[in-house]
């Protein structure tokens, strides 16, 4: 049983390192590439802090970020917080269960600037908290061909970190005509699992969702699934 991670760098290398430390046999492919998007920083005086849902917002933010380094960062998780600190920001809060949970914990009154990717999770601001959103990066999808032989050769557990990658992975499996009966999906969250649900060439062997939307939970689940032989379905296989 082999694990396949599909995410852009630099996250891919970090995932491979963590997975191998757990003893997983894993292969990685950057199924997408993160590219910066030109953006104009609004007046920094309007904002009390920055809401950051991915380290890519910091890594791809470009020169406009320099106007905001005095603003506290509310980060979705530790990897994002580390990227913010490395760029000279002060981290006011680090979440562990998704960006909505971070937003819900921020006391008002507070007006935030969310620096996000082109595809981002919708958020509902709690009472007393407001935010504006700017787009600083986008994900460009790449072909699945380099790992098609691995996917066709037998049982593979595929790690999915984003809804965009999940949709593209399913589409690429259709394009390549891959039989899906030997492919099990392990998704970071339910929205990501649902994004991979539609294919033309049959259903996945099983679809599993991590207990919480963080990579530690995803890799722990992957490790357990490998030990169990992928035998514990969390979600039903997608319909053909």
C-alpha cells in the first residue's frame, strides 16, 4: 500500500518529511503550482489585524505586505504562523481547527484584512468583527501523468489538501481513464472530500475525512488506514 501526496511546494516537501517520519511509504507530486497575483494594499490605517488562512498568503504576498508588518496576524495554523513570523509579523493568534474558528475567537470591535487565495473558504464574521478580502495568489493546476503508473498499479491512498486539487485530481483520473477501485482518498475536510465525488470511470474504493482540518490529523488517519488496509470507510464511495 502506497501513499500519494498531491499539493504544491513548499507544502509538499513538508508533508513528505512528516509522512516518512511516521514510517509511511509515500510519493509526492505537485498537482498544482502557487503563483502570486498582483494586488494593491488598501489603506493600512483601516485595519486592526490580518486574517491569514494559508502560508501562501505570506510567501506570495509580495511587496505590498511590507505596508502591513505592524499589524498582528491571526493565523489558521502553526505553519502559517511560522511563515508570518519569518516575514517579520507578530502572530496574535494561531488556530487549529480552520479559519472560521480563528475568526470566531477574535474579540470585537475589530476590522481585519483577509489576505487569501483565488479559491478560499467563505467565512461568517461574528458580531463586532468585520473584514475585507484581497487576493494575493492563485493555484494553477498541473497534469497527473507522472504518477499515473503508480495509480494504475494497485492500491494507493491519496492525500487531498484542497478542494481545488481534489476536483482536478478527479478530472485527471477521468482524462487518463484510470480505474478507481484501487484508489482510496484521504481528505483534510468534508468540503475537500465532496469536491472529488464526481468521476466518469467508477467510484473510489473509499473516501475518508480527517477528524480535524490539520495535517497532523490527516497523516495520523493515513497511518491508521495503512495499518488497517484502508478497511474503515468514513464516507461512502462516490457513485459512478
